[in-house]
C-alpha cells in the first residue's frame, strides 16, 4: 500500500502507536457475568474512570479515612446487614458479581474480614443392629431428608417458594446425582448403607425411584462397592463399581433416558466406570414426585436393604435433570458451579456451613436457586469439624475441591460466635469514633429536632437502635434473617445523605493523589489511573499477561501448571508491576540510554537482570588478562536468624550435653569419614579393597585406609568459613558472641569439650580465636586476635579460620593457625584483616592431638561444628577437656544472636587466593586446582584436601516444624546435614538477604566490555597494577592498544547461563585455565583433556536434569511483555540486536580447532594422510568487482 507521507525513513526500526491488544475469548467464558454492565467496574480496562470507592487505595480499617459525615455505628451495622441478608449464596454468577460490584469500599472491607468456611459434611453412621428392632431409636445416625417442595423450609429466605416439586424428571428427562465421597477405612466390617435415595414409599420393596448405596465391605478390604438401582413398576436395572476407601472420590450416578440409551451409568473421578442394561422407563408415579430426597439414610429398594446409616463424608452434592458428560464432570470436578450453570441444576449442597454451637447450626443451604434447604437429623458439631476426619496416612483430610475459594463462602449465620465477635470489634471502634467526630451529620442539625423525633417514635436514644449489636429475627438465625436496629426517621434520612456525601468526598480527595505513586500503602494513585500516570511521564506500560484467560486474569485460577487458586489475580499482579515501574520511573528516565536504566526497569518488575540476562556492549581492548575478567552482580540469598537467642528467658532447660531446649542451636555431625584418597596428609594406615575393574568399586581406585584416624577431616590441614551479619540496632544489648565452636566428645567427657571457639566482642571490637587441641594436661592454648574490627556494623562479613599442619609448612613441631575477617561490595574488598601464628599444639611432639587421633575416652568420633547458646562446664577436675578448664572465661562464650549462612568446612588450608575469591563471592567454592581439590575428586594425589561440608543458604525448607526443629541440607553431598533445634515452632528462620557480590565471568573470552572509559595511566602504582595501565604520564596510545569499540548492543538470555555461573564457582582464579586451554602441546590435539576431566568432576554436583524449557518460556514471556519498552530506553544511535535466547555450549564444553601441520618436518613417506593422486578441476568464469 502506498504511503501518503511526504518523507519516509530509509530504515524503520519499529512502529509505535496506541492500540488495544486483543485475544480471542469464547462467549462461554463471559456468559452470565456482568461484562458490559454500565454500573460494573469488574471488567473495565485500565485507564477508565472510577465507579466505586472499592477502587480507591484507602486504609478502610480506620474510620477517619472514609467516614466524615455518616455515623460509623450505622455504617458498620449496615455493612453487616448488606452481607448477611443480601449475599446471593444461591444466586447466579451475574447476581454474585453484581452484589460485589455494588458494595461500597467499606462494605467490601467488612466482607473481606468476614469469617469464611469451606469444608464438607461427615455423616456419623449407625452400627449393625442399631435399629428399633433391638431397642434403638429409629433416627440414630446423622442424615438429611430434603422436602421436595420449593421453599418448604424458610419460605421468606427462599428465592422460589411455590411449593412445587423440583426433583421431577417426568417421563423423559434424565437425572444425575454427583458428589465427592469419602468412605473411611474403619477397621470393621460394614453393611449396606444408602448414599442417596428418592423412591415411592407406597410400593416397598419394589418402588418407583432411584437409589445409590454402599454395599457390604470387609474390614480388610481397601475398596467398597457402589451400587445404583432404578425401578419403575416391577422392572429394575442396576450397575455397580468399586471405589477406594480412605480418600475422597468423585462419583456420579446417572439415569440416562436419552434416545438409544435408557440405562444407568456410574462415573468415578469423571471417568465412566460401569453401565447397566437398557430399560425403557416411563413416567414415574405421582408418589415419587412428592417423595423426599434422603442423603445418608433410606429404605429397602428391591435388591438394596440398608442395615446402617451412612458412615462417611460428602462434599459438593449436586442433582441434575440431565446426563453429565465426562467433559462436564472433568471441568467442574475441582470447582464450584453457579445456579445459572444451566436450568438442569436442581439441588446443590456445598456443605460449607460453619461448625460450632449456634442457632440453626443443623441447616444445609441449597445453592441451586431452587430453595430445597434442609436440616441435618441428629446433627452434632463434629459433623462439620474437619479435624475429626483422618485419612489412611494419619493426616487431617482436606476439602477435595482444589479450586474452591473461601472468598465465596462467607459465614452468613448471624448468631455464630465469629460473626458476633467481628461485629462487636468494629462497633467498639465505631462508637469511639462517632463520639469524637465533630462532622457527624446529626451534629449539624438542631438537637431538639432529634429529641422530639425520639420522643415521638418511642426510642431510648436520639439515634434509635442503629448502634446496637447486629442480631437476627425469629427463632432461626440463617442467612436472610439478620436484623438491623431501627433508627428514627429523621436520623435515617440524615444517614442516607451522609453516606452519599462521604462517597463523593472520597472521590474528590483522590484527585490530589493522581501523581503520587508508591509500591504499597494508601494516599497513592488508584490502579485505574496508572496508565494515565505513565502517559504523563512519557512511557508505555507493558502488557505482561496478554495470553491469560479470563479465569486467570480476574479470578486467579490455575496460574501454575497444576490446579490451584491463587491469593491474587493476574490483574492484581499486573497492577503491582505497573506500580513498581512507575515508582522507579524517575530513575529510569534520569538514566535513560544506559544499561543502568534497563536494569532498573527489570528490577522493578521483580526480575534480577544479573541472574538471567547478559548485557553485551560489543568492543573492548584487543588483549585480555584472565585475572581481571570479573563482573558485579546482586542476588537474593538467605541467612539463618538466631535472634531468638536474645529473647527474655528466665529458665533455660538443657539436656545432658548442656544444649538448651528452647533456644536456637546448630550442631553438625562429626567431621570424619573414610579415607579413600592418597597423598597429603600421609596416611597412617594402608589402603585395602582397591578397585581393579573398569566400573570402580565402593572405595574407588585406591581403596580405603585401615587406620580410622586417617578418616578425621581435621587430621591434616583444615579450614572453616561462613558469612555473618548482626543487626546494629541490637548490638548495644549484645554480650560477646560465639560465632562458631568445634566440640569433641568421649566416654570420659560427660559434657562437651570445647576445642576451638571463635569469639567476637562488640565492645572491644575484637575477634578472638581460641583453640586447645592437645590431650596432655600441660598443653597450652592458642589465642589469635584481630583488633579494631567491628563485625556488628550491620554489614555481611566473611569469617574464615583454619590450620596448616606443621609438615605442610616444613615445620617440625608447630602448626600455623590463621584468622581472616573481611567485607566487600560488588566484589571490591572494603575491609580485610588477617592474622596468623605458629602454635605448638602438644608439649610432647611425639604425642598426637584431637585433630589427628581418635581416643575413645577423649575424642571418640572427631570434632563437630556447634553454633548457639550452651552450658559449658568449667568446674571439671580433668585438665584434658579442651578449653573448658582454662582461666580465660571468654574462651567459653556460647551466646550467638546474629545471622549466619554459607557454613563450610574444608579438609585443607585455604590459600590466600581461595580466601580472596570467597570474600568477593560468598557463593564461591573455588580452589586453585579444582581437578585435585574440588569435593568430588578422589583419585588424584592430594585429593583428600577438599570441601567436606557445605551448608548453603539456598534451602528447600525455611520454616521450623511444630517443635522448632529444621534439617539444613549439606550441598557437598557428603551427608553432613545440620540439625537446627530450639527455634520458635512453625517460624521462618531462614530469611532472605540481598548481597552485592563480584564473581569471575564465565564468558571470559567474549569480546564485550561494560566500561568504555579507560584510564591509560596513573600516578599511583597500585592503580597501575590493578587496572593494567601504565605509569603517568602517557601522551600517546600505541596502535596495538587502541580498543575496537562499536555501537552494537544486545541483551542475551543463555540456556546455560545459570549452569556457567555455577561452574565458575569451582575456580578461585582463572589462572588454571591458562594451562588447560593454552598449553602449547594442545595445538595439535583434538580436544582439551583437562577440560574433559573437569566436566567429569563438576557434573557430580548436579543431581537432576536442567529444565531448559522453563528458561525458554520465561524468555518468551519477558520478551513479549517488556521488549518494546526496553527499546525505548536505548539510544537511537545504538545498533540494538534485540533480546535473544542463546543456545550454546557451557564453559566446560569447548570446541577445539585442530591444526594439521604437526608432520611438516617429516619426510613425505612418513606423513600420514598424504594422498597418492592429486586431482585438479578447472573452472571457467568471469571475475568482476562489485
């Protein structure tokens, strides 16, 4: 099509225009809703006007925010009356939506606070022979008898009160009964029990009608037979199926009278289970039409003779005048239906009435709209108590409807204690507010008007009874029977106007908030005006959920892969995303044109750009040094909170080990195992059971050492490290803190022996390491101190200490101990203090210590890691018990009230390079030689020195159990899981924490750069070394050093980015890659052999397959949602290559180019691959230059 524009661009980058994005929606999705109604705001598009005060962001719990002229007391009771008497529990979907849309903001607030209940009904059945023939009451056992006359019970409540029969299939209509049924595994034999029955009682035992029953079942049986029978005249048909006991099963029994069928069908979990023979049944008898529908009890019907009433649980009982197809059954298997689903829904008991002792607690409400309400005969409050029903696993049975929302199941019984409590609570606040509100409308008219009206109408107060507690009328307290106190005529008129004035004032007041946006809170712009605010700032908001269904967008159903109902809808999530973007819009606009603006946008949407995306600015220096290839990232991790240790506790019960029963405590397993690695430290035993086969053996290539002392992880050099954080607000109240201890136990030690203790003093600002591993009474103890260090400043500190055994440092008797404390920001080390000292561990060099020898009396199993308050016995007479008997009390400090994460123990001394990388990147497991010292290697010499315990913060479970315990997983796969005890029960103790770290960049060979401002010379030589520059002054840049920058830019999401970032954790430096990738002899190799060995080592770390599909789905959503707005933030001169999903190899899977001139110096007869015949082919063509 020709363009009418005078000028056209040579390159069109994109077209932007205002449009409405649409997606096809089936009419069935919207039928019966309020869509299109002028007074409804439910389906209004963003940017449309306000129609209800529900749309205003107001704190409705405070009357001063919304009640200006009206009476708070009248407003409260009116809200209760609207809900109890007006909620359409048996209404259509349209009526339900209309009810919600017509509520005021305060009435919606009260409704949200209203008690709600979803559940099922348990029928307490009789036992065999518990009948009148044996002297028992004929009505024993709970059951329901439904009078089949519309509105027979509670006529004034009923929508239909004509008294006509409802369950009448007449001559040609089908009829279906469906329910969720749980038959308990009682452990006793059971006899025939009626589930549901409607029969003509005049022709017993062969009566016109239908019966569904449970047949006799033995106690040992795990299933029970369900039989359905239909009879007309002297003819009958039946069918049956088996269902399991002890769990909810959906069943449906249908009398199918459609052409060509005329049979019975039984469905189990929406699948056809059995079909009867065909029988042409005519019109049922008049007595059948008027007969009651019974649930849980019944009479003899042909071959069905009940001997017990029902013992079981039923939920969602529905009766239809139609055949239920498998598609219909599946669609509504896990959700409720509405009375306008079709005209065929005749009876619908949700059984969501609340439990408790209140008036009319035996009522079951019919939600079909046909008003067949009923009462439960022999009702007991346990019939509705879900905690009384236990499944076969001993757990409390949950309601079977996964998609049943409690939002649509309010407790509408005005005499229920929860409703009364809420009413009293709100009225107490309302009375106090009214007494202090100078603008109350009744205070704005002459008082004698009210007094005269009070006298004329006979009220005790000038306002009437409007402020009295909400109650009910008559003897039944059921929905629709709520009673609102009367107000005198003048007050009623004034309150009517006051309600209008209050609503109007709220709309007018909101105008002042149209330009104010924040993440949450009140006094901010309403969600409807967010697009207007975005247009004001010149940005276009993304549409993150274009492909969502109506149910997902407006009801929050099935947002994940499984059936579920979410607390919030996608519409709510979308508004929150928009609100987050607009809250940060000033920062986005101010930094527009930079990578920072893109990252701010992504973070505003809850996406961590450093974790999922790679921002590629092409160009950079012509040369690179592996040592400086790093990147700065931020991520959310978690830390275990021990703050419960400072809670007031007058009594601290302890066990025999001095461990408190009600204060936070960590203890690891003993740090020992089997020695299967050769090399340092030299083993004391010999290796046996070595593997000789290609598949290896249980102990690997070298076998296992015969000396159990070799299995102590502390027998050689070792290290401990973790990250810590203390709340600076709590610091003034803190005593010296024990960051970690190493304990030992033995038969002579009735209490733990403290071998090592790391103590931080908030007042002295010191960090002290105490250790006494000797076994001789004369052995001294070590104290290493770092002074002038404040780890209580609220920052996250990396703490590390360890031991280098004497023979590893060429010392005859003394080992070296070191202590390190550091903090960083984005990988830049802000503060780092270390100290070390030689220490003679034993006075007798020929005697071993606790680190290297097992002693049944003093060191039975090795050391264990301990964190938390504990009673340490310092009165012991023995001098063998580590730090227990020494004079320095600080060495026995045990209290800890901070946060800790990344607890690791190594059977090696970490090098300075290792520690530096671990400081910069808290998640790093890096070592200088991962082929030898990564924790899955056992074959290379020296591989005993590796990671033994890795209690990472990324735990699957964050909350303690009902006794305050939590198992914390060891990710080293060594099985040294830590048990956390003494925490507050059912409380989250592993809490999120954002950390700004630096890490080695796995894309070290990528030609891109994040900073194109390069300083080539410095006066400070330290800067020259750090930034790879030269000593100033430099007047000219050599041609070989001139960068190759260009304007290309791309945002990539790699399929292996997360994998690469995990792989890079095994390196503490990239220097090892110099030889792995750059050894000269590899020039003619077909692959990198050491890289292959690294793959074999690393992939032991993964226990499952990587889900690439989920990454791709996320990328598609993100690209479609905010792709356009990202392009708007990129400078026009930039060549934006788009957002790309990259399929690539991971960093240990590297292609190798093989050179083939390795035989260039060999004689021609010795060269391989030399062909005997050389064939030449001639091409005839013209060459030209284009």
